[in-house]
């Protein structure tokens, strides 16, 4: 995923997703057009900041709202399927969710929880499963985790912004590498 001048784009095989951020964050508006398995969405989210997106293998779109502290899941037609999260520091709550990654193979959604210095694991419907990490400088600890990604084997990579490193977690949550 990358961001250029207010446009966030995620490109996956057979799926092109474009999330256009309106300057005033007007009510949600989704425009989709199917052509050979490709979809184009334009989302404007009311009173919040759609910050990062990811797409599962079924074409469902997951959007992390940075200031609303909500995760919203839409189907490929733009219909809202689920909403979870909310402000806070408890299980399933967020304080600035800056990154989101979907592991369609294993059926999980991972969300970085920047100001709570952790990331969280959910199933694809938004059911909370676990918190990973805490604030600090040691291995498995974070200071403002931001970006997150999952590889085909289920390893999770987290950009630990203020510690200036990338941490890789194995499927059984062992820390494999710290780069940086």
C-alpha cells in the first residue's frame, strides 16, 4: 500500500482498489464497477479518517479509521458487513490504528494500535483474538507501531516506527528477526 497526495491505493491480482479521501470527510459513498474481476471504490468517511486499507481473497475491503478508532469491513459491492473497535486501551479497542493487514490463508486481520504500542489479532468477522506486544524498547515491544504486513506463511511484519526497526513474528508468536 502507498499514499500519494491523499489517495491510498492497494493493488492485488485481479483487484484494483482506490480509496479517495475527501478533504471534509463527507458521508461514505462507494462507487464500484466490475470489469473482469476489477473493482474501483471511492470512499468518503464521515467524521473520521480512513487511513489504511487491505483486501482479503474474497474481495472484502477492510478500512482502518485512524481517528474514529474503528475497523470497517465492506464486501466487493461496497456494502458494510462489520464494524469493530472504538477508542480505548482494552481488548479490541484502539488508540490510533495506523495499519491493517489481512491474512486470508489463516483467516485473520491484524491491526497496529499505534498509541497503545501493540498490534491486535482478529478473525475475519472482527472477533478479538489477542493482543501482541507492549510499550518499550525490547524485542516484542513497540514504540508507535505503524505499518503491518503478513506473508503467505502467516508471518507478521510490524514497522516499529520510533524504535526504527521492523519486527517479524512467526505463526506461534516467536520473534524471528528485528531489523533496524
